[in-house]
C-alpha cells in the first residue's frame, strides 16, 4: 500500500494559495485516477480519517490512500503518523507533496529523502515519524519578492504568470506520483528530475 499526502491549510481562506499546492495535487490526482468526477469534488466525497480528508483506491495492483491533512500545515505529522501506524507502512511507502520557495514556479523535484529545508510541514512530519528518510515531491512556487516575508508570501495567491506554470506542474506531479506508485522512487526521479534538467537546458 502507498500513502500520498498533499500538504496545505484547511478552510476557504487558503484555497489557491501557494502553500496549498499539495492539496491541489491531491484533488487533481484523484480526478485523473477516476476516483472522483472533478478535482472540486474531493472534499465532498472524501472521508474524515487520520486527521484529514482521505480517499482510497487502486492504481494498477497497488492500494493507494490519498490524504489532505486538516490539521494546518505546522502539525501535518499527525495525519502521516496516524495512517502509517494504522496500515503499518514503511517510510518508503509514503509520498509527501509540498510547495518549495527555493524552486522556480512550476519546477518539480523528487527526492527519496532529505532535510525539511525550513518547511514547517516537513519539520512536523519528521518529528512525528522520527525520520527524514521518506520520499517527497517539491513543487516550485518562486522565492518571495524583496521585503515580503516568506510566511506572508506562501499564504498569498499565485500571480497569473505563476498560475500559467503551476497548472501544468500539477499535471506533471500527478504523473510523477503514478510513476512512483507503479515503478518506485528511482524511476520516477530519473524521469521527472530529468524533465526538470531538460527544461533548464533549453532555457
């Protein structure tokens, strides 16, 4: 079984903000897998489990659980730890999807493990499960402009220019997650991190 956790903050005030791109990926992934009719249906059809909104199904031969934690970003670890403990999942069986200030808008970076990089959601997950050795998919949201604090920037809406890059990135993120489920982290990293490098080489 695989667990995919998209990070964000609950409530209408946070919909569409940069910090909630993990939620957007979960919505889109559930729709692309055919588990819901459209991304907008996720919150209505998901079940309340593990301090989050959860949907489960099958991808290929693998059972998969999607979760959007409803705990607010800084305590995301409760959802991850609860689901891992219930299903007795290995740390390699989880994928956390999040925003990243250090990447240009729309860029993807898959890693099998790593530091939190200052991201409060990852910090709490690491503390909750006792390790930083778990896969994560970072999606670039650009660095904040001068004189705008990071904590304020991530809670703001994407600009129109950023959104034009974010929407295709969400689609690619869904592909990366399905590849990870089907083939594992190394093939997913090779394909989708290579896509990132190819894009950089063309620019």
